[in-house]
């Protein structure tokens, strides 16, 4: 359970840094907001979705 929470925290941190700096980290490099806005926001939304999914999975695990 702790690994899932840590993954959610790490992804949340990456989303926060991406929104703050305008540079999103992904597997194959970095995506900047100005030259590629759609690609940037897709990366940010996907990372945020995975973070939320991790927190929901952790909450379900604790409720059992």
C-alpha cells in the first residue's frame, strides 16, 4: 500500500512542477508548454489521472 501512495505523491509532485515551470517530464524527455501546448497538457492530465488513481486505490485498500 505504501508504494502506491508514494507513486501518487511522486506523480502529484511532477504535475505541480510541470504547472509551475511550464516543462513536463515524461519518459522520453521534456515537453515545453509554449511550443507544444496540446502535448504538454496531455502529459500533465495523464500524470494527474494516474496520481488520482493511485490515491483512490490506496483509499480503497485502507477501507478494507
